C-alpha cells in the first residue's frame, strides 16, 4: 500500500515498493526490463509528474473525507466545501510550479 500525507511521501512509498520489486531508473517505462522514468527522488521528478502526484494525493484525501463523513450529511457538506477550497488552492500552487 502506498501511504503518505504529502505527494513527496506518497512518491517515496511508491519508490520503495518498486525498488523491492526490482525496478530501476530508465528513460522509458519497460515492464520486462523493469525500468521506469519516475524511479527518482521526488525533487528530481519533472514538474508535470510532481503535479500529477499532487492531484493523486488530493483525490485520495477527498475520497477519504467522503467515506468518513457519509453518515452525517450536514457535516459532510461543510467538510466537502472546505475541502474543495483547500484542493483548489493546492492545485493553483501546483500549477505555478509547471
């Protein structure tokens, strides 16, 4: 399972899993040779990949909020609205890095 509170932590978790499976860095993804262009530390990834990791992290967090709050519709609506604002801000920040 890939875990992490930040996109960086999520990527590092993914990286550890892939390394245990025998994957290494390569300029193109090759499932036979087990090479992948994202087998790098997070800060060395291209901006578009870091942006994708940020969006993935936000999607996971949003899904978790939906699951936790589904039993209390009033509270869920408030959390979803606040989450949307937070996600919008983070996406705007991530776009600045592109």
